C-alpha cells in the first residue's frame, strides 16, 4: 500500500517518464519530417504499450487520491448519527487526521442516555465503544471508536481502515442501513 508521501514521488517519476516519451516521440517526428520520410500512422506496439502503461500508472494513483478526497469532514460528521441512534442531535464536528481515511470527531453534546452503554453504577461508559457510520446513501461506510467515557470524542475510520481497526466486519462494510442502529 502506498502512503500519502509516496504518491507525489511516484507521480513525479511517472511524469518524468511520460515527458521523456513525449520528447522522444517529437524528436522522431521532427527527424522524419526533415528526411521527408513518411511516418507510420500508428506508434509501434512497444511505444503504445509504454505510453499506455505510463498513463495508467499516473491515472490510477491519481484516481485513488481523488477518491479519498471525496469525503469531507462534514460528511464524516453526518455519518455518525446516521449510523447510531444515540448520537442523533449531538452535532459532531470532525477534523482530518488522514484525508479520506481517519478523522477525529468531537460531539457538541453527549450522546443520549437511553441507548448509552453503562457501567455497574449506571454511569455512561462509552470509552472504547465502537459504532458504525452510514453515508448519505444509507450504506455503512466505516466506523468510529469512542475516546472517552462520556462519548464526546471519537476516532473515525472510513472504508477498509474501519475493518482493519476491528470496528466493523468486512461483510458489514457497504451494507444497506436504512435507520440508525441501537448499540
């Protein structure tokens, strides 16, 4: 898996390779024009393959980066109460930890007591509790883990990272969830 710092380096290398291929192609074209030799209409198979591979190598990581940027902090904040009934009305606000992957969310008010996990004395005990998150299309898109007993701070993970963090199961990711869950 590539990290955010590896992607720009890889894109720079691929850009240089693509630039080199274009320059070589232009030089060949100039040479053919000067010699009045007619160039074949299509590039040789090896050159087409090299250019196609270089373009794919640039476009695929760029598409992956773009996909991770598609989820905003507002969308992550909205996904908490859409996934868990106890978090409805808590007005979460989230900040980026790792774009498209991890977010730190703080609730303006504590979760409702009716659905809260409690300790032996009946006090809310949210610390370590995990809850799924649900996107605007009502599909499970990740999950969050409470960072404090009051349940007002959450670390949220999107997609496969939520599975890796053992917040949700692989089979649950992407499942239709028409209403917020309870516990």
